[in-house]
C-alpha cells in the first residue's frame, strides 16, 4: 500500500454529446404547432411563457450578491462611524476627568 501526502490530479475526460439537426422533425413540429393554433389548443409555448414570467418575477425580487453586499457595506460603515464617535466621546470624557483628578493633587 502506498501513502501520499499530495493528491495527484486525474486527467479531465471530454464528453461531447453531438447535436444533430433534423429538418423533418422541425417541419413536423411546425405543422403540429399551426394545427394546435388553428384548433385553439394550448401549446407548449404558452406553458413556457408562464414559466419565464415566474422566473422573471423571482429574479426581480431576489437581490443579487452585489446589492446584498452594497447594503451590508453601508450598514457596517454606519455602525463603524457610531462606534468611533462613542469611543471619541469616551476618550474625551476620560481625558477631562483625568485632568481634573490630576489637578486636585497638585
């Protein structure tokens, strides 16, 4: 048995599924679509358009990572400013209190 500390990567395998154009199939599907349209039956495109509308609405409602980071960055900057102001006020108070305490003993 052989033990190694470094894993040697395997070679990548190329898998290609060729796509063929079938003119007869395209023509048959076009005829079926026209016949369904003439008969007033719903086509698959109606269902697809419904799905794309739902996806589009979801994409508009979901924030992108850039929008999330921008709002989070804005909040963290505001929090940092508030903390810095509080620390500056505390430091100023301690300096004033320390100076008054020091002046009492002189």
